[in-house]
């Protein structure tokens, strides 16, 4: 039932109209996330948000741990959608992640946003991602 609720939320956020001047600001977001696909890795996630919060590209994972740089985000850019005015739900659709440990993961990254911060707490396929990214 919990997975069904998450799926409904993910789908519904793409049908909620974005409110002008109430979007997460465009720019490069960075922060620490825990990525799980077998082992749990703590990595620096970075991506560029543009189009008034509706386009995500230049997604990378970096860290002193060489396994983080082996996480690859395929088929960029991604469509994104949000709800709320100043804060609400945030979703990035069509994400495809490959890693040196199979399987690859595909789906929608879900989170919440407030101002220039996006909190991620999601499962995409067999991968998990939890953390916070922000725009300076």
C-alpha cells in the first residue's frame, strides 16, 4: 500500500501546474546522499536545475571513494515537476542509473523541496537514495 501511495504521488506531481516565481531556483545543486545498490555509498550528488525547476541535467556522483564515480546517470536531461509555492513535493522522472554492481535502476526520484533545498528520500528500482542537496 505504501508503494502504491508513492507511485500515485509521483504521477500526480506531473499534473500539478507549477506556480510562476514559486519554483526551486535554477542553478547547480550539491549535497551528500547515501546511495544503496548492494553496498551503501556516501557520495556528493551534483546536478543543474533549469527551466524554472523543470529540467535536471549534469547529474554526477563524486567522492573520495572511487565507487561513487562509477555511478552513472544515463539519458539526461530529465524532466522534473514540483508542487507548492515555496515548498512542496519534487519529482525527477525518467532517471536511469547504472553502477558496477548490477542491476541498473530506473524510475522517479522523489523528494520534497523548500526554498533552495531538496530533500531526497527515494527508491528507484533496486537502488535507494537519501540525502539533501541545496543551491548556494
